[in-house]
């Protein structure tokens, strides 16, 4: 069925392209020459009528006849050329070029495409994704194949300090602060494997007391050392972090990366969607999510998804003008911006971060009662999304609305 549709579409498009090309020469030459002939013949009749009425002299009439006669001959010649096959020649040339294009497209597809590959149903795609997931290389294999990272130039004094730090950690391998500091600096130097090893020792030292942030950092370093691949070992650390803090944003972002690498955009999309809606707008994972979320939504079967707009704020001109305002004028400007945000959230909805910002802003301008009403509405709106509601609740707590 697919090939029948493709063939029919190709034929229809080809006919649509060829039709004007085939009649293009005749439409451009013959009608113009025929029209010219009619005009010139009418002009000859007009000359004869003017001569009979005595409007022009016989000598002038003869001159006009001669001039118009030359134009008639030229138009007749052009018309004869068109009828002898000028249009047909151009049409054949157009047909030849179009046939060459179709043949070239078919040859390119047969060479670069996969004409014999069957369409994959959803179940088959999920099974293939599962196979990719289960056959991932180990951490050691991925690190061995990872490209060497770019090593920045290190000043001599800083290199000496790093050497001293390495010696200090070697002498005291159970120092958590030393291990954390070593992991940070090895990462800055591009020594991802060394940074991963130091962070791994720190997590092993902490044992079950390792925090979610420490586990996420270890997972991120493992991914970096593996050339960006989320290996089974990195995933296991990531799962530990999410067990400790299911709402940890960076861990959820990395979980989305894992789903994308294993061809499961349907699983990655809801994770990244919530991260984008929760914010904050300046979080490091927001920019890459915003850049990819439209394509990801389409791949996940959500083509109508519209990502939330970035949080509004004063532009440079407004900030400059605010410096020359009186305190009352600045208060009025802020109140206007808050009113715009409130109106947009009421009519279009918004992210939890925007609701949190509205609550904080209303309290700042002294409209505590309205902020309390917004907090009540947010509890209803985000009742089914505990993570989103927590973002708004934190703003309410900071604003003094929640004890």
C-alpha cells in the first residue's frame, strides 16, 4: 500500500509539473503572435477608413500600410515558427529533464535508502529499543571507546596545587572533603575518569548516607567519562539518587537522556515536559530541554504540545527607566507587570514556576490577600501533580502564607 501511494503521488506531481511545461511554449508564442496579427489587421482597416473619410492623405496612408505590413510579416513568421514545433521541442526538453530527475531520485533512494525494510509496528520498535537498552556497553567498555576530552591549559601554580591535592588524598583516602575537592578539580582539568574515580570513592565512603546530590554527581561524571553514554552502572547510581530524592531535577534530566538514548521518546517526553514546566528558567537543563522539546513531543505522539513561554520580565529599557523613577512610580510599574502575569495565568495557564513567581510578587507589592487566593487556586490546579505543587508551596512558604 505504501508503494502504491508513493507511485500515485509521484505520477500526479509529475503530471502537474509537465502540463504547464508542455503547453508553455505554445501559450507564450502562438497567442502573442496571433494577437499581434489581429491588431495589425485592425490597424490596416482603420487606415482605409481614415483614407475614405479624408482624415489622412494618400501618401500617409501608403506609408502606414507599408509599416504595418512589415509588422504583419514579422508576426506571421513568429506564428509559423511556433507551429513548426518550437513549443514541442521545449516540451520534449522539459520531459527529458523531469525524467532525469525522477530517475536520479530513484537511484539515490536505491543506494542510500532501505527499500526492502518493512514498516516497524509499535511493538517491534519497543522490542528493538529494549534490545538496545540491554546490550549497552559497560562503564569500562564505554570509557575505553570514549574520545579523549579536551585538556585546558593549566597554569604552573595551579598544576602544583593539584599535585599537592592528589598527594594529600593519597595519604588520607578517607577524607570526604579531600575527595570532593579532588573530584571537582579533576573534572575542571578534563580528567573525567579521575574525577569519576574520586567521586566513586566518596560515595563508597558515605555508604547508605550518600546524599542524592552526591549520587547524581557520580552518575553525571560516569556519563561524561563514558563519552555521554548512560551505562548500566551510571543508571544504577541514578536510580539510587532518585530513590533518595524522586524530585531531584538533574537526576530526572539524566533519566530523560537515558530514555532518548534507548529510542523511547514516549518516556523521555513527560519527564522533560515536567522539568520545563517546573523551572526555574535559569536552570542549566532548561535550555537544552527547550531546544528539543518540540521535536521530542512530535516523536512521542504529542504534536499539538505547546511549550510554556519563558518567564516574562522587564527588558533593558524598562530597567534603565526604573532608575529614574520615584519609589511610587517603580511600585506602579511592578504592579503592572504582576497584573499582566496574573491575567496571562488566568487566561492561558502557566508553569508552576510562574505561579510561584506570581505569589511572591503579590506579597512583595503588599497584596497578600490576592497571593493567598492564588495559592488556594494553585492547590486545586496542581492537585494531581505533587512535584509541581511543591514548587508553588515553597513560594508560599517563603512568602509567609504557609506556616
